[in-house]
């Protein structure tokens, strides 16, 4: 049986050799590169299963390596893990936005290294399932349109990106890079007020798209997108989508319809904030979450007080008080961070 091949790109001899030794003892085959340029050549010629790459290197740094490998169709989907002594937020943000799959902060131990490798390999093996889910969604969304085949090609060629809970996909004011498709998990979008309060503008689950408005306007993102739980997303890049939308008006109309539905939801949210009592607003938020989940009569919602407050436009203390009232009235039950909705009809018909 062919061994899993790991490429290590690291200019520090001690770190590179000790990492290679750990992986070889774990029955992996290992390639070593002493700088970024050599690493890119080895990656293209050998197509490893996973790449471990330092950030700060001579000749070509880790960001340059990742950029060049993502431009090559053969290496674009290889799981890529940065090895870095830097743990600053901006460094991590830059790497994840460029498409890195994970970080290992030096010094790391044997268990951290092997867990990171095994996690990436496991998620790579599941990618075909995620692709199938996305293509099924596209077949429904773009049925009987001439652009479906082209959009399927875009999806199939893209790298599935795993994002951890509370990890940011993009920040408000970032330049638009493309449209995102949620393949697994949940993502929220939100805006921050001047005093730091969060207003949740959207929640997206499997088979939902986000970032469409900014793509069509060719404008920076107007809100921040963040994972509500461990999730998997696929990014459809701006240049490819621009070309697709210009050539296939039927596909453009479908995306416009998605935006129209989102606008209707946001208009309804604004009306609720303006005219409804805090009690009715909370009931409507819970009812909306139940509708999204579609689990059955007794609904289990996994949502924090902070996110409920952001959705309803109220303080977390107010959320706690209203949820306690709903519990006393037999509408919900609380189990830790879970909310069990016992009576959806009462939520839907809550009086103002």
C-alpha cells in the first residue's frame, strides 16, 4: 500500500529534520525542502498529500508558496498547513484568507503535529461528499439553465475550506473575493455599531450562499462573516463568477432572486426592530430559527444569548429575562446552551 506523502518546507534544519523524523516514525513518507522555491518545485513534481510550510523563509516566504501552489490546478487542492512562530491575529488572518487549511505554532509537540495531519487527511477524504452536496444544490437552484454546467465546473475545481467555530471568513470592508457556499455547518454575517454592539444580519446553513450582494455591486463586503460552528465552505472566485454571470443571464437572474429574498427578510427584520416589543421580537427570532432548522415539533436550537441579542437588537440581559419568561410559560426549555422549543405556535402568534 502506498504511503501518505508529506512535504515539509522549512529553512530551519533542526525543526525540519525533527518534524520529518516524527512523521517517518508514524509511517508517513516525507519530502524535505530547505526553502520556498525548492518546496514549490517538489510540490509540483511529486504532488504530496499534505504540505507543511514555514512562513518566514529566504527567497520565497510561505505566503508566496501558497499563492503559487493555488495558481496551479494540480496543487491547488492539496491540504496546506503553516508552521509559524508567529501567532498574531493578522498573520493568521492573512494565511486563512489566502486558503491555508490550518496553523501549527512553533514549538509544537508530536501529538499536535500528527493530529493536524490526520485531521486534514480525513477532511480531504470527505471533500467528494461535500462536492456532491453542492452540486445537488446547484442542480436545484439553476435547473434548466445553460450556465449550470459551467458553474459545476467552478465548484468542482475549487478547494473546500474548513473553518472553525468563531473563525472569520471575511471582515467588513475587505475587498470582495467571491461568493461563498456553505457546505456544512453554519455561518453568520453581522455589522458592528460605533459602540461595539453586534447586529446579526444573516444566518446561513448548508446549501446557502453569502457574499452575493458585494459580488454583484463589485464593492467591499458590507458585513463580517464568521462561523457559528465548525463549518465547511467553498469560495467561488470573483473573476470566474463575473465571467459566468455576464455570459449566462439566466444564472444572474437566479442570484438576483436570492438577493431579493434576503432583502425581504432584512426589511421584515427592520420592521420588527421598529415596531415590535422585545418579547415579540424574541419570539419571532426563535420562530425564524425553528423554520430554518425544520427538525419537527420539538425543536432543539443551539444558539448563544449573544447571537440571539444580535438578531433581535437587544441586550443579552433582556434576552435572559425573556427566555426565563418563556420557560415559565411552557414555551421553551433550557439545557445548557441549548433551547428546546416546546410550542412553536405560541411563538408564531405572540402578541405585541
